[in-house]
């Protein structure tokens, strides 16, 4: 199976030579946004920016999910996959061929050849891949920037081809295309020189001189500079009548020679970064281009700089210089090294630093030389050796961003993508070994943080032990206590690289790093660090840590706050060398952070009443002063989405708060943030429950048990029912009527879902009595929903409708949003059961209209399912399938087993309606199995009864055979 992608023109995809329909313009844009980062997760926010720029429309997330679903369908029969991960959507295209990659490979091969005829053929093949403007017909801010970088690569390849063609004597054949490029790039001096050379060799010296005058005037008027020395020298040759004007010498035959270290043979990835650097080094310029490659130690800055420098040798034929710097390097010796590389004899080296710098600049003036300054520590190390001529270029690598250094472009390197990390390890350890243990490869590369140095160390260790399984190393790397020990070979270690960066930090910044590594974890914001540390200068601390490439900025979170992160290996090192903070310091910091989160959570609860989906009604303790009001207002500018930004932090903080004895506040935070819906929800809630039990606080213990039971509804109805039963007994014994009423409604719901219909009415009516006795309107509306459902199960449809309609009127009257949506869901289900499909459609549509996806993706998916069911009943099959499919996507993203089972059931019914019995059988079988696994045995049996109506022959086929 072969998949081909084409970017260099309109966007195309082919499978075994057959075009794949990528859909309309916006979907193609989504596809490109995922494909250029193949192997890496692209967050929903990143995806939205790449597609719409700064004008992201309302409902963008739903639109993107729909486009991704269609793309999944388009590639269903190929080896291209689009998966949802914690980092976002990830496109896997390991075996695909992309015209952009082919172009870059051919150009790199052509530049490395000494045979000009062969090189000319390769350049021709590479340039023939360009069918027009990249991504033709697509437009966004991000695509525009990407297109400009590709255009620079395209021009650089054309210029290199012209050099080859001129050396081959094909000046006449090149003249027309040179003229077209001159019109498009009138200030490009290298192109002007090639055009003048072709004109001169065609006997048109007068035209060559006229063009020189034209570009001289343009440079003066538009940039305020004269032509560079190379172009001026060419002008003098034309004036003298030299017939061999512009001979385009090869790198190996002129200048100072190549002093670059050898390029690594197993280099992978970095195509985007390479294109940015190449574009900068080949662009029109009036000053020396300076490119800074920055990033954490071990990320591959030096390797990339050497790779690019080798590729650019043809563009800088007078030589390529290289020098390695360090914190304690003697710059007098560095200047001497560079002068020696320029051909200055040792005896002729000046004794004074200023004289050495002057001689170095003199040697570089009017020459096309590329200078690589590796591992720069300070700006002073760089400025002393910078060329003064615009004909030269400089590539610098540094762990620091060197923010005050004037550069043409700063390229910040990040760890490799997942696919590139896998490829690098496979090359080092052996492809056959990697292919035999793919899970071990994933574990190893993840434990290495996708850091090239760490992967190279792991690969070297595996290569040295060819009979050792990859799994054995993967198992050792899983253990964080020994991971840094394992990433060490022959004196090269990840620990040593991080140690150098850590040692260069101020003491206060090292303590800030302790807070980050021991409490905040992977992602955090400025205000969280400020709350923890109690300092007011944390913004400056973060600026320094980011500049040192120790802390990484990750864009904005959904509330608009700048996010920062710490890679695992750095966090391991910090915890190893710095240990934990003093107990009192840590306790005070945790208290400040807990109070800050509680202040935000209680403020959000006041702004969006009835927001929580797990908690019992409670008078929450109000927190003030932990954060400035302006910070709280900024974070809660979108109060329905703030929890998603801090979910990981809250999940890690709650157990720590319980350990400090703050279980009451921890439970309040846990309830208010709706965080229990995370995969760790049950375990964390059990910690809260056990902490309350240890403290002898029974009321709090049962509140935590209630949350635990609510989470279990989505994975194990049997466990949830048992847990709610314990809550009901506990609340009743404690005399907590309100909590008892809510527990009874949940118990009624679970029994209904399990198919124990005869056991639903008793707890539902009792909850209704309690609600009316204590005057809790919201509880009354929820209880009415359960009583109405129970009446419908008993065939009393008219009574059920009356009760539900009464509840709906009351919920609307008092603006009880959750009660309203709950009643609408039951009314749609009751109408559907009674055969009143139009009424079911009406109620489901109303529910969908008032159910916000951002507030509760799960409830939104259920509303979509209800709308789909009702649409089937009124013969709107296409609409039904669209609604159910969208619900299934959301539920799959949430990992909700009960919801996925319902979606599979409804989608199976829809396929039955369409006459596709085969697909329907597979989906219904899947739904029945899933319902049985979560404890919904009666519902599972009902689905299996529907299966019996499908042809027996279909049921005998294995479900996974059809890949549905």
C-alpha cells in the first residue's frame, strides 16, 4: 500500500495512484495542519489557529472534529491514521511519500555532487515537482508563513541550479528563466550576478552593465546600500571584457576550505527548521545574516548547525569555519583558531586581541564564508568574532536565547516528533529489532523525552548489546529513580548536560525550578508559581528560565494564560540534586496554591451556578485575597473552560492537600472543578474519602463516596449502584435530608440503567417527597425526571408526560438549567418509547439547543444521541446518522464506555434503517458486549434481541473482520 501527498501546488493525496477526496477547502487546511506535524500531537487551539488564524469562529472545536472525522473516513482503507492523544490530534503517516520531502532529498543530493551533469538532472527533477504555489487555494496566517519559507527553499534550489547550468555552459538556455526570476526578486544580488553572467556570455555586455546599474540604483533607493563586493567585482570583469565572467567555483576549489566537523550519518527530521535556516541564509540582505539555534542541552543544536552548514557549502564557496565555545573559553585563543582556519600562519597571528579581531574581519571581507559558532554562552563571545561583511553568514548554537543579540532569525529547537524519535532509535539499534518490539520503542523514546541526545545514548547502548531485548531497556527506563543512570554511556550523559544548564542559574531561579519540578509538574502558569513561591518577581524568573532553555513556553491555555512546561528529564534531575523543599516552606507554598485555586473555583461557581456535575449542594467557603481580583477576572473571562487548563494541577494537588490534613478544602476544590471526570477521578476521590474517614468526618466521607459513585456510572453501573446505596444509608443515619434526596435520585437512575425497572419508583418518589418537604426546587425537578421515567417504564405514558411537563414548566420558571436539561432528556426518551416521534424530536432538539458543549461535552453528546434517536423516528436518517456519529466521536474522545455503547447501539439501528444489515450487526454486537461489561445486563440483552432479527448468516461472521 502506497500513500502519496502533494503540497507543491494544490493539495493532493493518492492511494496506490488513485486520488483520495480530501473534501472542501477548510478540510484540506485541517489536513495540511496535521500532516506537517505528522507524528506530533496538535492541540485543538493550535489546529484552530492554523486553520483560521486569529479569527477563530464560535463552535470551531465541533467543526474541526467533524472535518477530522471525514478525513479519517477518507483514509479508512490506508495506513494513515488520525488519533486523539493527550497532546491533541496526531496524524501517523510513517509509510507515506510527500513531494516536499522528495524535493528536499533531491536538492540535498544534487548539492553534494561533484558531477555537474548529474547534479543538473537532479535539480531538474526536484524543481519539476513544483506545480505552482504550495497549498494553492488554501489560506490562513500560518499557511502564509509556511508558504514563504518554502518559497525561499525553492528560490535557493533554483539559484544553485543556475550555478550548475552556468558551469556547464548553458547560459543561453538559462536566460529566459533567469529573467523571470530577476523580475520576481529584483534585489537578489546573487541572482543579479548570475543574470549578468548569462548576458555577458551571450555577447550582451551592454545589457549586463545596464542591469548592474539598475540593481545599484534600486539597492541605494530601497535599502540605502551599495552592491556587495562580489557583484562589484563582477561589474569590473564585465567592464574589462573578461569572457569567463562569474565562473561559479565549487566549494572544494576556492577559499579557506571546509573546517566543519563531519555530519552525522543518521540525522532525522528537522525539515521545518532546516527550511527556516536555509531561507535566511539565501535571502536578499543588506547585512550579515545571523541565525541563532537555541534550545535545551541535548536537543541537537550542534548537529543541526553542522548539517545545514554542509548543505550550504555551495552557497558559501570561500569557506566554512567552525569553532566550539564554552563558559570558560579564552576568546583570544578562539580568534586565533579562526584565523588559522582562514589560512593565517601561526607566526603571523597578532599578539593583541584587538589586532586579531581586526585581522579576522579583514580576511572575511568581500568573501562568501559561513561561520559556525557552536555552544555560545554569552553575547560578548559572539560579537568579538562576527564578520563585518554582508557576503558572510553566521550560524550560532546556544542553550540561551540570548535575547539582546541582534539576529536575523532565532530558531528554537524542541525535542523530536514521535515518528522522528522512533526513526532515530530504529537507525541506531537496528530496524529489525525496532520492528520486532514497537511498544518498547515507544516506551524508550518517551522516557527519553524525544531528546536526540538521550535517544542516541539509548541507541548506542542497544547497539553495544545486540542480543539484548529492547523491552529490558524500556523496563529500566520506566523507573524514574534510575532513568538518568541508564542514559549514560562512555562519559556522555543526559545528567551531565542538564547539570551544566542548572549550574548556570541564580540560586533563586534554582529554587523556582524546585517548586516547578516538585509541585507544578508538566504544565503551569505564572500565577501558580507566584502563589507557590510567595515571590512577586516570578515573571522575571520565568523569563530567565525560558531564555536558558530549561523551562519551555507552550502557548496560551483556554483561559488565555501563558503556559510553561518542564520536560521530564529536567524535572528528574532537579528532584535528584535539589531534593524536596524544607517541610514548612513546602507546606506554606501548598497552602497558598490551594487557596488560590479555591478562590478561582468559588468565584467560577458564583458566576455559573449549578455548574458542577458531581457535587451535592453545599455552602462553599469563600476565599479572598489569595490572588488579585484582576487575575481571577482574567482567568474567568471564560468561566466554563478554566477547569480544563488546571485539571492536571488539581489532580496532583488534592492528594497533597489531604496529606497536610486539608481534606475539607481539598474536597471543595475537587467538587467545584468537575475534575473527577478525569481517568484518575475514582482513585483521587477514594483518597479524599479515606482522609475524611481517618479524620472521623462521616459527612465529608459520604460526600466523597457520592462523587465516586457518580464517576462509576460511566464505567461500572453495578459498583455505582452499590456505592449510592451506601451513601443513602449513611446520609439517612446522619439525618442529612438534602443529601439523602440527591442520593436517592442517583440510585433510581442507576437502577433504571441496569434494567431493574421495578426498583426505580420507590427511591424516586421518596426523593420527590424530600424535595417538596425541604423546599429544594432543583432536587424536585431531578426527582420528577426519575419518577416520570419510571411511570413510562410501567406504560403510564400520559401520567409520565404530565409529571415531566409540570417539572419542565417549574424548571423554566426558576431558571434551573440542569433540571431543565434533565427533564428534556427524559421527555424525549418517554415520547420515543410511547411512539410519539414528532414530540421526541421536538424535545431532543430543545435539549440540544440549551446544552453547551463547552460546559459538558458528555451531556452534549447525550443530547446529540437523543436527537439522533428522534430523527430516526421521523425518518430523517441522514440527520440521525450525523448526530449519532458526532456523539460517538465526542464520547470516544472522553473515553466514556457507557456512552460509546449507547452510540454504537443507536448507530447500529441507523444502519438497519438504511438496509446495511452487516454493519448494523457489527455495531449492535459491540454495543451489547460493552453494555454487558459495564454491568448493564438487561440493556445488553435487549440489544441482543435486536440482533436476532438480522440474518443468522451475518451473526456468524466475526465482528472485527469488517473493521467497523
